[in-house]
C-alpha cells in the first residue's frame, strides 16, 4: 500500500530541508521551500509526526525557539488583552477559512498556574494561565494532544513560564461562555 501526502510551510520551515532531515521515513519526496509532496513508507506512517518533529529539532538546533513562534504569529498579546471585547473586534474579520485564516497570537512569558489532562482517556490538555495580578486566569486548551505539544507539556510544573501560540475563541461549554485560548504550540522558558 502506498501512502501519499502533501505539506505546506508557514514560512518558518524549509519543506525540502525538513523532509531531507527526516531519515528512513519517505519512499520518495519532492518540492521546494514552501511546499512538497511525499510517499511515506508503510512501516513508518505511525511514526511520521515524531520523525518530523525530531528532524525539525535538528534543523533548528541553536536557533532561538521564540523566533519560530514569532514568525508564525499574526500579533503578540498579553493574557489581559484576551477579553470578550477583543474577541468581538476580532469577529469583524470573520468568516475565517482557507483564504482568511483565523488570527494566531503569541503570548510571551506567561505563567501556567495549572496543567491538567481531561477527556475519557485524558487525551486533551488544559493550562490555566495567570492574567495579571488579579488572581484571574484564562484557560488554554488543545484537544487530542500529541507530538511536540505533549512533550513540552510533560515538562511543565505548577508556575512554569511559557511562550505559547494560540487562537482566541469563546468556550461554548462553560458557564458564561468565557474567552479561552486554543493552543497551537507551547515552549517552556
């Protein structure tokens, strides 16, 4: 069975360099800096994400991790700015989709007050992020956490400082529909 796929870069990673650095995974691949296609070996399909993460780490070794996050962000905000009013203003940019992607925000040097897993198999991750001196917090969640985010989260403890990338959204399952962050990436400081 032949498993084929394609990949696009947000500009921070050179696709061909990444695939070349990913050893013993692809039967064949090709492309350029921004996009590529590949055929993955049947025996490696379940390890593809981990191998790509490892290859990316090799390529970015020695670079400042925050640079990668900053390149992928549309703007830098603080937890204090993640409010209902800000979310309402952001809603004026909708609808979001392929030609109008949802804004990505970088939050630098924030405190993860609590780190927890939830879901039937604890497959989801939630961080409570401090919001200023008030003692308030905002939730940052990701569903079906795996790969680099899962590894980063496993190193965190109560009070850890992190840089994170997230979308801003309304939590439709909590009372009052508070604003929350949808985690895209996290880097311990």
